[in-house]
C-alpha cells in the first residue's frame, strides 16, 4: 500500500508541476487566454484533452460494469463516436472557427435569436451541474475507494469514504479549472491522456496474464473461446445497447456530445488553426475506436476471473485493477484515473463558467463588461458550481441501475433537442426562432412523459431517435404556419487560419473502416460466430465481410473527396467575397 500511495502522489504532483510550468507565462487576463487558451492549441493537445474530458471513471466503472453483467454492447457509446468526430471536423468546426465563436450557443443566437441562445445555455448548465459533474465525482470516488480501501484505512463507513473522496477530488479539480483556465486543463489532459492509454492497456494485459496463470495467450484464448456472448458488440433487444439503436438515437446523442457540447468543443474552439483542429478531432476519433479495450474489455476479463461473484457490476473494474496490477503500477494508474476524473470535472466547471459568462451574464447583465471582470465572474461561478456539485455527487450512490446507463438516460433531456435545433438550423434557412424554442420545451415534456411517467417499453435510445424526428417536425410545422425572414449567414473574418488538413479524406476513411472492422470482429461474423471451427478465432464469413468493407471504404473515400472539395471551394468563395466587401468599404471611406 505504501508503494501505491507514493507512486500515486509522485505522478499526480508531476502532472501538476508540468502543467504549471507550461502555463506560467500564459496571458490569463484576457478572455481568449483564459477561456480559449489564446487560440493556440495544437492537434496533439486538442486530441489528448478531448479524450481525457470524455473518458473518466464513469466510463471505466460503468462500461466495464455493463460488460461484466450484460455484455460488451455498451462499447457502442465509444466506438460509434468516430462518425461524430468526422462530422465535427468536416462541417461543424469550420463553421465555428470562421465565426470566431467562444461558445456553441453563440451560433444559436446568430441563427435564431438571443432567446434561443439563453434557453439552450440554461438547459446545458442544468445538465452539467445536476448530472454530468456529480456523476464524474462519484464515479471517481467509487474507483478510488475500491483500490485504496479507504473504508478500512481510515476506519470509516462506505458512505463517509465516498463523501471524503468526492471533496478531495472536487477541491483539487477546482484549482485547475478556476485558476489555470483552459490551457492548464488541456496541458494536464495531454499528459494524463498518454498515461491513460499506457496504463489503461496494462489492465487487460495483466488481467489476461492472471487469467492464463502467467501465459498471455492462454488467457486470451479463454476469453475468445468461452462465454463469447460477452464479446458480442451486436446487442440484442435485451442488451444495454441493442444494435438497432446505433442507427437511431445513438447517432444524434453522439453528434450532440462531439459537435455541440461545450465541454468537448471548447478545446477545438481554442485551436491554433483549422488544420490543427481537424487533426486533433480525428486523432480523438481513432482513440475512441480503441477505447473499448480500456473501458469495456476489462469487464469481460473480470467476468472470467470473478465468475459472477461480484454483487454489483460497477465493482468489476476497480476490483480487477486492485487484483491484477502490480503494486508498482497501481499507484501510477490510480493517478491516471485521478487525472481523468479531474479532467472531466474541471472541464465541466470551465465550460459551465464559459457558458454562463458569455451566454447569460454578458448579454443580459453587463454587455460592456471588460475581460478582467468577466474572468473574475467566471471564477466565482466555477467556485459556486464546484461546491454545489460536491454536495450533490454522493447522492448519486442512491440512483437505481448502473451508473453509466443512469447518466445516459438523464442526458436525454438536453442532448437531443440541442442537436435537433443545431442540425436543422445548419441545413435549413427557413426554420424560425419560435419553432426552435417550442421544439426544446416540447421535447423536455415528451421525454419526461415517455421515460419517467409512462415508462414505455421501447429502449430509451430509440426514444431519443424518435423524439429527434418529432423535434424536427415541430420546427418545420411551426415555421410553415408562421414563417419569418429566411436566415442568411454573415460573412465574417475568421479568428484563425482556415486552411484545411489535406489528408482529411484518407484519415477519415481509415477511421470509419476501423470502426466497422471492430464491429465485424466482435460479431457473429467474427469472434462470436457459432460456425467457427475449433482453433479458429473468427467464423468462415469473416473474410468476405472484410472484402466488402474494403470496397465500401473505397466508395466512402471518393465521397469524402468530393464533399470536402465542395466545402472547401465554398469556404474559399466566402473568403473572396469577404475580402471584396472589405475593399469596397475601404474604397468608399477613402473617397
């Protein structure tokens, strides 16, 4: 235990020192410097920060718990995010950057009106404060209590240990978010991101060694040849994520999270240029496809080791880490998990403060506020939210069902209406501000009715998909009945260089191919096949599926080339028009 604590403290302090050193000369007295890291983030830093902001203890605990109890289908939340990262890099990010936005709701004001911007900002803030932030703190506390056995170490009850850990994690995370701004958060994320990948892969590695009694391949063979139903990513209607949901609510939930959620896109809004932003986003997409090895596969290994003896699935991951990791690595990996928890937590605080300051405080209470005052307000708001979240987080232990699934159910209140009005607003110039507001409010009422009052027998992810269609229909219907002037996008001078990454089509195609390959491998066509012969890893139809995949990738590459070429040509034309307008204005002023 002593070695574990020492290694934990060493790595945690090392990350803090490096983060301080890298940011000590940053100008945190300007809005861009504090909220957007001076618009100077590289692709590597963006990728690391997005990964650590997204992956925290609730994924490790929750998805491993799902895999232990009910199979690996929950990995869909991670793997299929690849599609959303491509959409962000291709469409959303160029639109955000060329308009110089600090928050996503700023787009909603430009597209609709200030009321829509405030409504969505308030909805997101409520979701961050009541759902996302407390869940991140609680999941981290559960993981650390299991590994360090704080209950016995301090002679306290389980409930008391959770309260203690929630406040320790909360206070340390608050320091990063409140005093360091986005740059400190992003730098610490990058370092911890490397540790997460290395340490995260060590857990299944040592788990297989333990299962195989010192022989890695023996352990792996046991996992892929017995109880293979646990490895079936193609979930049935009784699984946490039925396969059909990948094509309904899952698409829109991921699009919200990766393309419109302030917590994630704030890193991309701080990109040094479009090229670095696209690099970082696609790098995070590759890591998301591989993340199930870190967050889901350990649950399958735990099932083989503990053979269903654990009372709660959410205990599988911490129990596995405590059992199989060498003591000299346990402290290091706990520090990495600690960093992941801090990342998600302080990113939520930072983004919540940004939303409040730019979308509520500045436009409503103090339009002429200077940067110094705005940053001071942000720190006060983040402090209040941190304290509130630390009081709420321990209450999460009383939620019924697995942690991860409970979180996802509650995000349905705000994720689908947000992505609905953003997507429809992007692709239709005729939908109105009134229709957007009615759609958001109507969604909240319908979601509450269907999921929590009527408790319909349809999977809640399907319900999300159905409500997206209803939200869109509400917008089109109201806009047709009460039309307004069509929206025309303003031509603005971009805050950064908008030259795109020339390797985008190749990298995006490879990313999609890897995602589909993963599903083929973990399906009845691959490892889970009932037709495979003794000694075979995959079924006889696997090779034909790969041939079809390669043909499909060639077609997708061709489409990407055409679409990207069209998007870039439009961007160049807009830039030429903007320069022409500036020259005309200049000429008029000279005359």
